C-alpha cells in the first residue's frame, strides 16, 4: 500500500499555508500529537515561525510507527477539510500525484478505490464502498469485507423492490446478485453495447456467457468471504489480498447493476 508519509508531504503543505500557528497546534493535538513537545515553540516577535513548527512536527512524526503515523495523517487531513473545505481541490491535486485522494472527506489510497468512479455507480452503494476502502486503509480487514458486501446488498435490495422479486433476505448473496442482474437486463444490455462496437454475434455470445459466469463466481467468492472473514468486530482471521479483491468484485458487480 502507498506509504502514508507520501500523503503527509502534500497535507503538511496545506496545513502550513492555510492555518495559523495556533490552529496548527490545535489540529495536530486533535490528531493525537503530544503538543507539550511543541511547547517551546511560541509565535511572537523573535519567536518561532510556522515553518519551524511544521519541522518540529515532522521530527515527532518521524518517531511514530506506521499505524500511529497513518492515524495522525488521516485525522489531520480530515480536520483540514472540516475547517477549511475550500482547500479540498488543491489538496486533492497534490495528493493525486502521490497516489492518494478524498472520498466523502475520507483520505484513501487511489489504488484501493478511485472516488472519481462513484458517479458511475448506483448511489446507494457509494457510502459502503467508501467505508470499505477506509476500513481497508485502516487495517480493519473484516470490516472492509462487510462493507464491500453491504454495497452489493443495498443495490440488490433496491432492484428487488423495484422489480418486485420478493424479499431479498430470503435469497443467498449469490442468488440476489444473479436475479438482480437478470432483472436489470445487464447481459442483453452488454450484448447490445458490444454489437454497437462492431463485435460479431458469436464473439458477443461467448464473451457475455463468460462475463456472466465471472460475476456469478465473484458473487460466490464474496459470499464465502463474508461468511468466513467478514466481521464488524474484526475478530476473524483474514487474508489481506482477498479483502482487496472483495472490494474490486463489489465495484464490478454494482457497476453491472447500474441503471440504464
């Protein structure tokens, strides 16, 4: 995963340029830094400058382990956006070059999930996908699986209601995905789109069947992962690569369930 120290480089620039000396101390204090370590730095004529303050924060942060550093940087970023939402565009530009971005005021690595794609996905899945990314970022792997599955659940639940398919809780996760995809006409729509690109009917049929099978298998994978690894309390043993895969499967499935 992209190192959090890279994100700090972009965030500290906004912190220094957009906030006063005293506000910087307040923000880093809220993020868990022991501000007594900065007590000797006081802004007054002949005293410390903001640059000195930031450099001192760097020194303290350098002693943190990776988890503590991650928590600190994430909270600082979120406090910046809460206090100065007008800084978001410039901070996103700086962060994106380093592999990070914001979604719903939450700092996440782009390699986990690119929030720019949210507009192309069903609205009810947005929050769960962002939460799954955040949980994966923060090391809550079981929680990440739970929220990834929740993104699919919320989308299939709406489609079940709209298509009058009955109580979606009576079906397994895999069955809900399959029936929702059929109700949404996902595969005939895919065939039409490929035909418009000039594909031959034989190629379309083979691809459609393979893609349908892939989504069905993906839903089964997610169903099994939620059963064996998903846990809001984070007490089950988890394999991290499979958690990342579950988020990608969730994104692929809900994308296929989008409205026409």
